[in-house]
């Protein structure tokens, strides 16, 4: 657990920095281009690239590859590990390249049918930006496999740096080309950022640490064949993790600016999701895979349970803080330029609703990685696909009842179903978890109660601050945060929650060591 903690701390720091840059990216887009139909078109332009990413397994493609590569390394078979890497890279790039070509050709009719609620100008812009963004998938896929080789070796720094460069590329593209080609400059920046960050940085680091590529399609190689079998369920299934944005864009296209406001809110909430879920999951995956490969199932169950508890509690606290301070946060972070005051109330409401689901997003990512580390990709795929199919009518009904707000509620309901399904299946995959999940559930309930009290204190303190302008927002966020921190620090031990104190002590110890 200590090694996981160190790796997780590195990934959490890197992901947090990436999300800070991501905020600057979203704030720049909002201020420069506003919540308009053309900005909606930019966000919607990621639909086909994201679908291609999902269709050929996306980031999970490297997750299924990681345990196999790590096993060869553990057996002092680096040449065989690189042989499997070469086959996986060749096959993936050919597959993705074909998908990119089809996307370039059929983008107009596909987007015309899917985004029929957009006006003609926005739809045409969406098609152009989609064609710019599609080639980036080649670099994402290649970079993901290189990153997997680094994770297998316990190297996280280079892969952690990649998202920073990607977000900087988007900002640079919008700043340099925005005056010439408007929102299309963001798409060109995203393409350049995908080359520089997710591909070049991990590729150079992986090469330095021993990864080698020789083009090959020898799919009968035992390691390559195992990888294909593990990846097959990911090719044919669809999870709400991917489909959530697509469903919301489909319904929200009729209201100019709605896609932008929903996207801004969800990306703001993605900060704690990435820190408490994605970063911990990426750091934990190699350790899960190693323990499973070594047959240490009881230790694996204890590690999974401890990781779920820690990530879930931290996510609950951050979620409550965001819900309590959603209005001053959104106003402070985004209201400037063309993102006008009228955009703030709805965006803040979406942020609060999305934030309520932060613990669920974090937990489902960790549970899914437990299955992947153990070589079971069918259970997550089947449950995820079933939840997605059932959720679509729920989105439609909630949209008809509550408008765009209903889409945010539907998102939370869908991820609740997905997380619950994985939690039910987890003990069937790892029976040693049965006696531990109850304790995890009780700890998460205590964490939720603590978070609710701290959130109420934060909301009350922020409400006492006179609002008006950015200074008022800053004072409200500061007062609310201070009240939240005090209540959390004082009451956490009484709830049996010690994670805040541990995190604070570790941070202090690191500062002391550096000084």
C-alpha cells in the first residue's frame, strides 16, 4: 500500500496540475468564444473521435496490455514483452487508421443525423473540426501503449506530463489562430497537443527505458493472442463512462450554448474525479496486476478495499465542497469575456449535480481496473453496456421533464447504476472481497455524513459573505473553504475518518524533506 501511495501521490499531483491547465483551457474558451452555438460545435466535434476511441477500446486497450507486458518483464523476458508491444502497436494503428479514414469520409452525414438540432453554420463548423481532430486518435493510441510500458516498469512521470502539454496545445491553438479561424484554432491546437504530449513524451521515455517497436502482425503470438482476447469485450461493448457526453450532446443541441454550459460544468467536476479516481486508478493498476499474477488474492482484496475506501472518502469530501460553493466557484472561474453572468446560474446548477456523482465516478474506475488487472473484461463490458441501454430512456424522460438540468440528473443516475453493477459483480470475481466490502461501505457512509456536515458549514459561511464581483466570490470561496476545512479536521476522527490527517501529514513531511 505504501508503494501505491507514493505512485498515487505522484499521479495525483500530475493530474491536479493537468486539471489546473485544463481549467485555464476551459476558462480561455469560455471567455474568448462564450457559450454560443459555434462553441457547442467545438465540444460536439469530439463526438466521432471519442466514439472511435471507445469503439477500439481507447485507453482500456493499454489497460488490457499492461498486465501481459508486466508479466513478461517480471519473467526477465524483455524481448518477448517488446514483441507483444510491436504486434499490439501495429494492429492498433492499422485499426485506428482505418477508423480515422472512415470518419473523415462519413463525418458530414453522421453528424448531420446525430446533431440535427444544431443550426447549419454550427453543424458545418462541427464537421470541419471533427476532421481536424480525428488524426489525433492515432497519437493517443500509440502514446497509450507507450505509457502502459512505463506503468509496467513503475515509471509514471512522463505519462503524467502528457496531458499538461495536450491542454497547453489547445490554449495555444485558440490564442494563435482564434482571430483567423475562430473555434477551429482550438481543434488545430488539440491536434498539435496530442502529438507533443500524449505521444512524443511517453514514446521518448519508453524508448529510454527499453521499449522497442518492430512492425509485426504475428497475432498468433501467445501474448498478442491473449491481449486480443482480453480486448475483444472492450471492442464490442459500450459503457456509460463514454456514452454520457454523447447522450447529453444529442438532447442539448437544440438550446444554443447548452452543450457548452454542460461541458464546462462537467469538466470542472472532472478535476476531483481525475485526482481521486483516475490518478489513483492508474497508480494502482500495476500493483493490482502484480498481486493477481502472483496469486496473492487476499492481499489483492485488501489492497482493493483500502484503495476504494481512501479514494471514495476523499472524493466525497471534495464533492461536498464543490456542491456548497458551486455558485461563487463558477462565477469566479468562468464569468468573463463572452461567458456572461446569465450563463452562471445554470452552469453552477449543473456543476452541483455533476459533483454529487464524483464519488461514483471515482469508485467505478477503481472497480473496473480490478477486473482488468485480473484478466476479466467481460463482466465490466456486459454490465456497462446493459446500464447504458437502460439509461437512454431515462435521459430522454428527465430531459422532457426538467430540460437540460434533467440531463445532468440522468448522468448521475446512470453512473450510479454502473457503479452499483460493478460493486455487485466484484465479490464474484474476487470472493476475498466479500468480508471487506461491508467495511468499505460503512466507511464511505461515514465519509458521506462528514462531507454533508462540512458542506453545510461551507455553504453557511459563504452565504454570510456579501457577494458582488470577483472579490466577493473570492471571499465567499475562502470563507466556505475555511469552514469546510475546520469542520472536516475536527469531526473526521469522530467519524472514524483519518484520511484528511494522513494526507496533511504526508504533505508536511514532503515539504520538510524538500527543505
